[in-house]
C-alpha cells in the first residue's frame, strides 16, 4: 500500500539466487500478470468463496503461470533481503508456499490492508524502493523482511470476489 504497486510475476527468471520465476511490484493496474488466486493449504479442503480468516495459512497462485508465491533462504538480488519467487507447477509446489494472513478482524475484508508472514522462514512479504533494470526495467523488488513495518502492507484490488453460498446445494453459476 505504501508504494502503490501490485504484486506481479511473469516468466522472467532471476539471474542469480534460486533462478526461479521473479516476483516484482508494478504500478500498472491493467496488467494480467498481476492476478493471483488465493488458495487454502494443500492438505485441507477450501471451498470457493469461503472467507479467509485472520491467522489462516494460504497459498497465492499466480493466475497466468500457475506458480505459487514462495520464499527461501536466498538473498534478494537488489536489497540483499530474502528473495521472493514464484515456484511450482499448476499450483502445486512445496511447504515454502504458505503465508499467514495477518489482519485486524476475524476475516480478511476486501478493503483491509493485510500482511503476509511466511510460515517457513517467518519473513513478511515486503516491497521498498529498489527498481530493476533490463529486462524488467522499472519494476520494484519484492522481498522478505524479518520485521513488520510500513513496507509490508498489501490490499486486494481488482479481481473476482466470490461470496459464499448460504445453501451449498444451490448454484448461481451459468
């Protein structure tokens, strides 16, 4: 929220560190590479439209590439914080794909600013001012930081928001 960018990924790999798909921040609001699907943990069922509880572990899967938001103990390329990447195939990765939603109420509300704390390494999904050059010129570095601060608040913006059905047997889809 502080830097007015969207969480973004694309099929550009890091040239150092893990060599996995890069994750950046972009200002453009009309880029399809900034869409992420919120999913539950792989070992439990998560019905579409179920509200996300504050404190719940989730996966964020990049819509266009099917890779999960991921972090691990590699230094980030610009700031030397912790690298954040996109990892896995068709939404299936490993145990370093889980993030805890930190919010103030019972559920993550659409307009709320939230933090994402990584389950495995306990860093916060963050962005500061570092910008990349070629081939992703002007995009900001997304990284993991050990402390909660004003650089790690995020909001859900454009997208499809599905309300839970009161009657699971009744469908309102076409």
